[in-house]
């Protein structure tokens, strides 16, 4: 009798945990929706020039994203799918590119959303998730929500 109650209690706790994670995912995905403008970027410890970063735009719809920018050789676009886990510390995101030079590659990353600022640190391919928000571990990008 006792063991059956214990099993039900544990099963209920696990279900509640999944529900709260699902709620956290929905909440953070909602925060990421819309259009964003890049305000800073660093790669491998080096700042990207401001004239380059000001052309970057990011659009998020559901768990899908598109990033566009202007380069010396014209316009560029990458797209992909994000799988976030806001219950981790720091929050984690796996980024699968579906279009662009990294098509079919998944990058492990961490992220945070503070008001209208979205910060993401993407790890280098095949090197795992960055331990902190430091561009020495890959690419650190800061985005501001676009004004409507």
C-alpha cells in the first residue's frame, strides 16, 4: 500500500515538473517573438565592427528564427529552429540551422532575456555548450527588440 502511494507521488511530481518546464518554455518563447536588431557581437574574444553589426536583423516566429545581414558581397540569410530549456542555469538553447552556410548543423548555446535585450552565446561547432557569457567560447551576440 505504501509503495503504491509513493509511486503515485513520484509520478505526480515528475508530471508536474514536465508541466512547469513546458510552461517555462512557452513563456520564454513568447519573450523571444518578433523582430530584433543586433547591438553588439564578439567572436573568439574580438569585437565585430559596429558598421557590420548594425545590418543584422533577427525575426523569431514560434521556435523558428531568421537572421539577415548585409555583407561586402551582398545580402545574407540564415534560418533555423531553436530548442530552449529555460529551467537550466544558465538557460540553454540548441540552434539547428536549416538554411545558410551552417545548414544541418546544431550549435549549443546559452541565453538570457532581460526586458527588451536578448543575449546569446553560441558555442563553437563540435565544442559543446559555453559555460558562461564569454566570446572566448564562441560567439556572443546581444540583440535589442526592434521598435514598432
